[in-house]
């Protein structure tokens, strides 16, 4: 008996499996142990909890929840409670309970509702109880305001951003270009000193903080008034 009639069927099966594998590969793998980062708009909602999970006004326990709404939908795999074929754009976030930064994270969550933020965390998991109010949940260890490039146009902020971008790369020569001449020739803000210090750090100065946090916070790290045109 000839195998030819089955060739189109086998080809179709192969294409289907290939497409499925490609789709799964493009999804977020929840089995990975790396720190994950998401950017989106932070929202605050009160959902209905037990006993009926229907309506707080009818006796259900209020469950205050922070939801991160992503700009683009994503999919996830590697968890029995997520389907890689389904996409979603909301992630429920909450402070990682064992971290010492919980009070600070809780404070930032409260004050940045409605803002565009970047969060970091590990061990995400799919929703599987009535207390879970988004398809994906993420315990976070860090949150910061997202950088809005146009916000710094025409201001001294770009100088500070350039300085901290150079620090993040541990490049003292580039960083020193943003320092006023009398400070860059020698001392801690010289090209040599900056490269020696920041170039040896496992994670150099986080450039994302520049533009994500207030300049007052950044100014606690280095003498910002030594940077060109940074009139703070």
C-alpha cells in the first residue's frame, strides 16, 4: 500500500506541531528562575472576596489589589494554571513577603497608582484561586517609575541621564564628559576614578533610576551639582 496519500496529512501535522512549538517559545516561561521585569500602568482595585466572591456591597470581603496593565498582551507557559494559547495584558503584583523592602514597596505602590511603572520580581504563577484577580501573579522586589523620554527634552535631565548611563556601563571617560571641568580633572569625579570604582561593580549604577525617580533621590548618590547644566 502506498504512503503517498498520507504525505499531506503528515506535512500538516508537522506544520501544526512546529507552529505550536514556535508559539510556546515566544511565551514567557514561568519555570525560569531569572528575575523578570514588566512595564505598564499601575491600577488599584477592590475585588470581592469570600464567602461568595461576587459583591463587597453584599457582604463579601474586600480584597484590595494592585494590577499592572501591560501595553501589549503576552502569553505564558510552564505552569499548569496558564495556557500558552491565551494572551493577557494584566498582572497582579504584590510585595514579596520575605523581603525587608516590603514597607517601601507598599508605599511606592500606593503613591504610583495611575502611573507608568517598571516592576521586577521572580517566581510568577498562574491564577488558581478566588483571591487571584489576574491571569498572572508576580511577587515583586522592586518598583520604579518608568522613564518617559520626551519628559526630559530641553531640560538638564538629559545631562544627568547621560551621566548615569555612562556610570551603568562603568565608563569613566564618557561619564566625565558630563562633569564640570574643575571637578573632572582629579578626584572622585575624574574619568580614572569613575572607571576604577564603577567598572568593578557587579552591577554598576542603575541608569534606569535616572528619569524614573526624582532627581533629589539621585542627588544622594553623587554630587549632581558637579554635572554640566544640572541646575537643581
